[in-house]
């Protein structure tokens, strides 16, 4: 196995890891890393479909990562002059759904 094969296996492992992620922030970071690894692999071996695909996916993942980070920053609120981060909407909904059945009893 040569170095470029190792880069290809690393990239494939990163894609697999991204599919196993539950947190969107971690998923996007790993997806960006896999795009970079596949770009290097595809360019080094002259695999145009591989590097072209990841050249297109890289800005998509970066844009989604930027949007997510911006949404977290927007969710930050002021509480008596001290900054605190509000629980993300998805987590809040999960908590509300878990509390509702108990309240109905």
C-alpha cells in the first residue's frame, strides 16, 4: 500500500464516520475533512470524478457548517447582562416531548 492508498482509506473512513454522527456540527466538520482528503486522493491519482465531486461538495459542507455556527451564535441571548447559550430548538423539542406524557397523567 502506498501513501495515496492510505489517504483514500482515510477519506473513506471519514465518510463512514460522518454517516455515524448524531451531532450536525461534528458531522459537517468530518465531512469537510473527508472532502479535503478525497480531493487530495483524486487529484494525486488523476481520478477526475472523485476530485470533481468533492470539489463541489466542499463548498456545500462549508456553507452548511457556517450556517449552523451562525444559528448557534444567533441563539445566544442576554440574561441580566451575562451571556448564555440557549438550548438549540431541536433539543428543546425533545425535552418538551419527553415532559408532555408525564404531564398528561
